[in-house]
């Protein structure tokens, strides 16, 4: 049967003109994805949970591989995984909520909120917009890797994290280039703390996780062990170790919270329903602002000659023993959530598979 061409009303403000209506994946589509994920799992390249939704309705949710590679405990659909940089979306929402309340604008400079920010060039020259789009020259943060173990022991609060690199000037003239990094979201997280009067974790729990119904999403110490937490590993000096050997101690503004695939769908749905942000502001946030970025969200798959069905918003993340991909294609209604306790790129390959199969 031929598909009807129709004008599709936009989910969250992404206008589409005469878009071809997307049908939901059928049993054959889902079986092919399942076989692909199983193949990667059997090859040791993937373990985790894959959730497929169409227009907000879950079509498939399956778990693969081991929750801990040193045991026989399997992942389940209730397993919680480290989100890595996918957690940057929570920081973006927290900042956009401050904008919605009139406490900030996209052009507010860092120094207008963080009055004691050490580097004057950064404080006076870097805007909220530039931090959200990775065009501030903020750089990374020295909390990752075996070599930064001492910093991880010493740096505990978001204010401590700002102090770690607060004397550093922008790496380039703010706005001139786009270089992805983590420190900019530390600065944004601290701005949320100052404006709200709440520490970052409390704010995100109260104003994002709770209203979105994300009961299984949290900030958890890397060393925590429970039956519902996936464990990731890293090779250090040719020995396999729990990835706490190279990761920040706990989730923080650049990411690292833990969640389930179902909770991340609730997050997507809460955004789409206007529960977390005014719809117009959310629409602006997932509009491509520069290259691959919206306002704190990946907003990519666009440009001359690129079909409308390729546009997607969300965020991915990866670190040692972690891979996460949360993506929504607003013009087709597809949402793919893949969370994994194995190194990239396995989860990204799984997240790509079905959309590419259905939209060759």
C-alpha cells in the first residue's frame, strides 16, 4: 500500500512541509534489530537495553548481555546504566528553566551570575548560549583518566569543579569556533545552583526527575553496587578494572547520572508534553543552532539535500565501559534509546540500525 503524503504537525516545533507519513516498525523490522543487537552482544561489542518507541508508544524493549562481565548476572529492562554525556540534557533543561523564569537569557554572561568567577575574560566574554552550544572555548575538565585520580579525590562540589579550571581563559574567542567539551556544563551547573539556591543534584531531582516521573534516575557514586546497576569496566595496565578507576566519582553537570531506558523515554515525553519547558523554548532548544548542536541538545541531520526524516534531537555519551544514545526523529515519530555498559561504538550502531533500515 502506498503511503499518503500529508502535512505533519510538528512535535516540539519542528515544522515539516508535506512529509511522508511514517508507519511504525513491524515485526520483521524489530526482529532484524534484535538479531543485529544479539550479534553484537555475542561478539562482546554490546550489552545493554534497547527501547524502540513510535509516537511515544513502546514497540519493543529488550535487554542483552551481562550486567557485570565478571558474573553471570544478565542485564534486564530494569537495569540502570550510566548515561555519560547524555546527562548533559538535564543541565540544559535546568538552564532553560532559569530562562523560562526570567532569571537568565541566552546572552547573559557568566560573570553576571558568578560574580567571583576567577578569569575575567571568561566571565565577561562567555554567554549562556555559547556554553550550551560548545562555542565558548571552555575546554574539558581534568576528572577523567587514571592520571586525574587525585583531582577526583579532592574535587567534590560543583563549586570545587569550577575552581579547578576557573582561572583558565577561553581557548579561543567565544563564538568563533565550536569544540565539544565538559567544563562548560560545569559552569552552567554552577549558575543553576546560584540562581536557584539549591545544589545541583537537589535541583535536578526536584525540577526534572520528579515532574517527569523518572523514579529510577539518580546521581549515584561510581563505587555503588546494587542488583539494578550495570557495571562497566576498563583496561588499565592490561588488567580489567571497574571503570571507577578512570571516571568522576559521581554524576555531575556534564553527565554521569544513572537511568533506565524507560525513564529516559519518560524524559523525552515530558519534554514533548511541555512538563519541563515551555513548548516554544523547547522547540528553540532542539533547533539546530550551529553544526550539530541545539541549545544543549544534539540537533543534527540537516542541510541542503538531507531528507527531513534524518533530523533528530537528543544526546549521546560514552566513556570507559559506558555507551548511551537517546534520539528522537520528530518528523517520523521514532524514538530510540540504547543504554550500554560496554565501550562505544556498539550502542551507537544499534541506535542507528532501525532508522537506517527503514529510511535507506
